[in-house]
């Protein structure tokens, strides 16, 4: 089952979101995005991407998902996808197995 998750502003602007899929009690994030507007200096929507991910985690938990695969691992050396580490995702470096911190629940 495929899913689209979006976070919209009160001004009806799409701020961020992602596409993922679920099989049984496992949800896998495939790709995500953040609007350039969110990244502008002094944006009132700073942190919208993290809010969307935290909200998705709570939604998955509420609906009984057992595991959330955050997709591609973060890489500390390249400073890529570090937000995954910041929200509790495991792995890093060369794609280690997800830690229990990335489990929902």
C-alpha cells in the first residue's frame, strides 16, 4: 500500500512531505521533500520537515505499525540526511541495520 504524507501551512502552502509504502506492520519511507520556502532565513516554517516526520511517527504508532524503515541511512562523513539521526534513526556510515530507536512504539 502506497502513502503520501504532506504538511500544509495555514496559508494553504505545501511545506513538506514524503512518499512511502507499507507491508503488514512495516512502513518504509521512500523519498521526502521540503519546500525551499521552509529553508529561507527566518522562515516561520523552520522545522516543518521534522514536525512532519514526528507527526508521521505518532500516526504510525497509533495505527499499530511495528517498524518504521527510514530508508537510505544518514552519512556523518558526508553530512547527508543527518535529520534521521536527529530524530532517533539508527545506522549511519555505510548503511548499518536500523537500530531499535527507529522502531515505532
